[in-house]
């Protein structure tokens, strides 16, 4: 698995991000997940997507999750990665 570089990680954080989102991104990287910043409002990790400012979470291809927010995203991402690795 490719590890996320410091330069890549620095591009994930935006000035307008709330502290909870910065903490979420840092924790995902610390856990060894590869995080993509698709836009100022879209963070992607595996098949999971997090949308600011509401904290909406979806799973590819188009499943909207009931839970919202950074804490929920941190719980959902590892579960989806485990499910995907069992296929």
C-alpha cells in the first residue's frame, strides 16, 4: 500500500476547514488510509465520501449514509475497508 507523503497531506487541509475536519483527516492518515481532497467540499477515502459543510457521507457508487459528521466518517471508513477487503 502506498503511503501518503507529507506534501500530499499538506494539500488536504484548507484554511476554512473546521478543527473537527482537520482532526478527521489527520486521523485517517495516521491509520494508514489514503485520503483524497477532490474539492474544498469533498474528501474521499476508499469508497467513502465526506461533504462539507453538512458532513454528509456517501459510499460509492451512490449510497447516502444516515450518519453525518467527521466522527461518523471515522467510524464508517474502517468498516467499509474491511468489507471491501473480504470480497
